[in-house]
C-alpha cells in the first residue's frame, strides 16, 4: 500500500450526539470510501482484538489503518479529514506545536462529552442531517 492512502477505521462513542454528528459529517464526505466507523458501544467493537478497552476509547480518539497500525489523539482527526477531502483541517490538526493543546482540549471534551453534547449535540445533529 505504498502509493495508496490506507482506509482508516474510526472508533467513536455512538451515545454521544456530538460524536454522532461528526461521524455523519465524515460519512457524507467519504466519497472515496477511505473511512469506516465503529461505535465502541456496539458488538462491532472488539477491544481484545484491538488492544484498546472501551474506557481507553472513551478517553482518547482512536483510529486504525487497514494494515493494523493503531493511532490515537488529534492525528486521528487529521487523517480522517484528509480522507474526507478536507485538507485545510487535516493540515491544521497536524501542526506539531499545537498537539499538546489538542490533547488537552480533547481530554476535557472526553471527560465532559455528555454534558457538552446535551447542550450542543441536538443542534449539531440537526445541522449535519440538513446541510449535508
């Protein structure tokens, strides 16, 4: 797979409305079928096979390339946006000096995802379902 972009599987929290909105957004931009999605609350999520527990997946964003390589954190989003043909977002999320800030921000979101989603999730879901 040297010259090809590998497919990336994203592991997401299907109980989180903001997470659902992000997955819907990426799904609708997945014209090249370079992304797949697994809800960590479903039977499709196999923590033993992946080597990542549900608790770990709730604390950090995880993705896995089709060759089995596992990654976590903001680089997962950068790779996902690249595959969704959003190069500026991919570039922004790849900026090395910003990685600690992204890690901190996602950590805060992850710990408070349900409270944040309660506020913004319904609006985000309506937006992606209508606009996309």
